[in-house]
C-alpha cells in the first residue's frame, strides 16, 4: 500500500493517477473538510480522513503502508497559509509516525534552495521540514524541485489567468530578470516513482529541474504567445509587486498568486540542467512544447452548424423519395 499526502493537489493527482495505472494500491490522506475532495476521476483510491496534526489518525492511515509520498503543503493557501502547522509540524508528525510504522521509504517533495536559514518563509519551512525527516529515523528520499507546470498547475495557468484579465499591461516583478527552470509534472512524477524504488536513492537529496533556464520575462512572453494574449510588460519593483499581490489576493476572488509565489521569482531558482538525465536517466520535456493546454479552445460556428442541419433536413426527403421510386 502507498500513502500519498496532498493527493488532491496538482502534483498529487498526477502521482495518484500514475500509481494506479502501474497497479499499485493507493491511499490518500485527506484532511477533514466540508468540501468534496478533488481526487482524480476514474481512479480507484482509498481515502484516510485525518489531518497532519492528528497523530492517532496518521498511525491509522499508515497501517499496512510500504511507501509514503509527502506532497501536502499550505503554500497555495496564500495569506491563510499556516506553514508552521502544515509544512513543519505536520511533516514532523508524519515522519515520526512513518518511522514507528516501519515504512520502507518516505519520499518528500521540497523546493530548490530549501534551507532552514533562508530569508524566504516557504524555503525556510521546507528546509526545517527536511531536517525533521532526516532526524526521524525513517528511510527517506528528498526531491527538491524547480517550478512545476502542467494542466491545472499554480504556475502557468495562474499566469495565463492574470494575463487574460490584465488591462493592456502586465506588471513584471523585478523586470523579469530572475531565472527559473520549469519542470513538466509528468517528468517529476516519473522521478518520484524511481526515487521510491531505487536502493541508491535511500537517504539521498536530489535537486532537479527542466532542461532550460528562462528569465521570467521570457516565460511570460511564451505564455502570451501560446494563449494568444498580448500585453505590454511593465517592470515594477519586488516590494511593489508583493504589495499588489497581497491587495489582489484579498480583494479578488480566485486570484491565483500569493506572496509565496513571489518568493520563487525573487532570486534565481535553478540547478544543473542535466540533473534528470544524470540522476534518473530521463530527458526532460521542453517547456514551450508542453503548453497546449493554455491555447484557447476553438469556438464552434453555430451559424454554420445551423445551415448544415437545415441542408441535411432538406436533402433527407429527397433521398427517401428517390429510394421509393
């Protein structure tokens, strides 16, 4: 049995789908909530209802579990996020429970530049969580990932959402000069599956990213081209971008960005471009080739369809008359 935390998230749904297709029995940890969880459709999966603060619930969820994939995080909750409770204390509780339950492998998805001494709250929280996992006694594999993209992500679809609603101009934090290294979600999931099985991955930390570095400006230009939305890019300072993001997050319903997202683009977030081939024997996908989900869908021509239906109705009696003669 495999336990996945964060199985209702963007990466979690892709991972659960791959595990199910590979024939693994999957259980996902779902926190108590009045809302219906967004589990992958058509995928058989057990559900264990427990929060990361519920130690008894975690032990119950780990019963019979061989491998844990820990993806749960509060980072996408924005201003409502409690990194201490979820990313730090929650990870400690889960890692200790996994060690007590003799889990064979604990796979943790972290971020590039995770460091307990970081000035950025999210990177600091991930760094502390990593240290708790190493001290827990469970056999672990930590995968520090660059920004991950794919359908329903919080990165490219969020940028496309903001570009679509921007009035003629689009603010570019810091001029868009910081470099990022986008990683296709399917490539990340492949690496996670390998890391959970490979003996040499035990108690190792990997830093992985895509095969290309991009300045943030170029990433936004690519997204504008694919989504067929052009905006004038205007540079603003990072403090101004943070203030604008906090205001829009609180005033606009469904706003996809948060202050944590700005932490990603405040400084370069990159690693070796050959990390996937060297560690996992995998050639990563090219960024611009995997963005078809951002392309606008063709609008059906209702007028043309109506004319075709009328023509079909006119021709049908003629065919029947010809057949009778």
